[in-house]
C-alpha cells in the first residue's frame, strides 16, 4: 500500500467512520428528493429514519453543508423554476411544490434567484416563446 493509499484510508475512516450514519443521511436526502412537495419538518424526517432530530441535523449539515430545511427549500425552488418554465401560474406552482404560503414562496424565491416568481416566469417564457397558462 502506497503512502497516498494509506492517507486516503485514514481520511476515509475519520470522515466515514459509521456506515449506518451515512446511510441515514443519504436516506433523509432521498426522502426529501422524492417528497419535497409534502409537509416535511425535522420531527417527521427524524421519525422516518428512527433517529434523534438533533443528531440527524448535525450529520446532514456535516455531509451536505446545509440543514435539511435549507436543502428542502433549495429543492422546492428548483422544482418551482421548472413549473414556472412550463407556464404554470405562480399560485399553482407555489402549492404544487409544497409551500403553504404564497408570500413566503415569493420571498424565498426572490432571495434565492434575485427575481420574483412572475419576473422569472416572464423571462423564461419570453426565451422559449411559450404563452403563459391562464
């Protein structure tokens, strides 16, 4: 075994010492990816994976660099961009991707993209030449 391989094995054992923890974090992310449009919170996600919510929060942040809530918001914003590109109204998009409030959706969307949902949609539809859905 070369020096590089030994150092790589040492780093791997330090960072990924518990395979069950890694599988739990990946499972939480996959659950969010597949159910981003549902009402998800830390309590629910921890119950799905049978783990303390605070432990899950720390591990998720360590592995992905964001909290599960931040990841969920980013996932919803990405999905809403796709819906808006397809011509769905802002209100329909808001509820289709799992937001419960049009105001919070608009605020988060603008904070993440720099544009309001309607501005983003107009820009995207003008690029594609599709008329907006009524």
